[in-house]
């Protein structure tokens, strides 16, 4: 069971890395477990698509300005440190979208981020041999 702790509304720095900025703001506020969402725009993007049969991410670079339609994710613990897992949906100028796993290298143009701390038994991530991913060790609920 979780309760809501700190709720932070953060304006992230222009030119910063989106993934790094979100994780840094949570760490600076002492938040080890949270849900996050963000809106805004990026100058360039780097996202991943998980190739299930190969158990690795295909990394995709988009060197163009786009709007953040949605950025949703969690911060939990991996190897004793906070770990951001987020997905990003972006709109191009023509209205088409691209989406995937947020990777380092996504550059902020303007971004407002909500970080909602979850207080309780902090999930830890561990390697899952069935998927090749780093997943929560178990489910966390009542």
C-alpha cells in the first residue's frame, strides 16, 4: 500500500536532458519512489523500442523539434539508486506522432513535470530472465 507524499511541480531546464532532469529533481527532493508525468516540447528526441525476440532496445533518434503529448513513468529503486522508467509520446509539426521508451539524449525545449512521491515499501528492480528486462521484483498492493 502506498500513500502520496510530496507532490512537486517542476519546470525543467531548457537544453537539459529530459531523463536526467526528472531523475535529478526527484533525487534532490529525497524521492525514491514516484509516478511522473510531463508535458512540453523537445528540441530533439531519443527513444527506444524493445525488440522482444532480441532482448534489446532499438534506439531511434529524432533531430527535430516536437511537442510532448505525454510522458508517463515511475521512479523506483535499481541497484540501490533511483531509476526512472518512462515512455514518451511526441507530436511532429505535421500532426504525426512518434513514441517509445524515453532514453538519455532527449533535449528539453520547455517542460513542466509533476512528480508525485509514493510512500510505502519501495519496489526494487531486478533482472527478469523471462523478458530480459529489469522489472519490479514483485507486485506492491494491499
